[in-house]
């Protein structure tokens, strides 16, 4: 995780995102890219006759504000020990982050951003979803991996290995009533061992829903991060009936998530 992309802004979660990125960069000799996004189409309106108008003054003001924000970040990081750069995009947030993440090893956003799930699907790297407060530090004390045997879980596990290095207490969680397809949980343990990571397998009896069973286990084990595949079911199904990904993205009590699709 040497190329770390961070959603940059003035929101309450920025401190946690930046502190987390800095700690990971220090631990992995990494580089941070701060992305400031000003979606131009927010300043474009169309009249009933098909005419298009740009609120130019408002757009220029927003761009000036973002330039000032970039300078503030540069001043904050200039004397630090982590290399960084600041990039500007003018697309919708998911498109901007996904585009910038093409050569990133990790993207960091906050849970309240509203597009973390979409980004996990669009990005080609793992997405670390943080609460507004409480940055994570490496090495982790405890982490959990939600395992259902699917491709998404396998992708998330592969992407999480650098984040899990040195973790004191690592747990693979699988719910017994889930029909595990693809890779059995022992394959996950074997894969982790090849990277020098020792994990304990927990085969959980389902209580209420799968997501509630996993949530109870992560809380009991004191997980600082939950690694999971994003949207192993279709987005439409999760929208209509709920699902594990949606549950954890909406649960304010959930630990930080490492998502991959």
C-alpha cells in the first residue's frame, strides 16, 4: 500500500482520513494523494427550452475555495515525513475517486460520504471506509475477515494483506448457515499463512440475519477493521431486501471497513 488516495475536503471526517493515510504511508513507505473534487455539472442548469447555462461566478468561487484548500493541505504536509501530492478533478465524486484510483493501492473515504459502496464497485483497488472520528493505526490490534467463499471476499482478502501485516489478533468469520461457495475458509487461512499471518477461524451459528451475526462477532472480538467483499449479491437485491454490505455501511457502530468488489 504505497500509493494511497484520500478523499479530501473540509468535512468532519477529514482528520481521521488524513491521520490514517499518514500512518499507513509511514508504515509502508508510501505516498499520499489528496483528491479535491469540484463537479462542474453542479453549476450547470437547463431551461425548459433546452438551453444550458453555467453559474460561472459560483463555479469560479468554488474553484477558488478548492485552490485555497489545496494550499492549506500543502502547508500542513510540507514539513512532514510523508511524500504527497494534491490533485483536482471536476467530475462526480465516484467518477473522480475511481479515476484517480486506477494506479492506487488503497482509497480512503468516510462512511458518511454516501458513495463508499459505489466506489468499492467502481474502483480497482480496496476501499477503506472510516467513521468520522477515530483514525486507525498500524499495526492493528485486532481485525476480522468476513468470508463467504466468493470472489469478492477473496479480492478483499488479497487487498487487505498489507494492512493486516503485524496484526496481533486476526480472525476469519464464516456463518454456518451460509452456503459457502467457491473457496472454503481454510483456503483463506492458508493464504494468510503464506504471508506470515496467523488467523483463527470462527464458524458462527446464525443468529437473526447474517449481518447481525457478523456484527456481534466483530464487536465481541474488538475488531479495529472488518475486511469484506462488497456486494456479493446484486445491488438491486441489496436495495430491495438489504444485505451485508449495505448493513455495515449504514451501521454507525461498525468498525472501519476494508471493501473490495
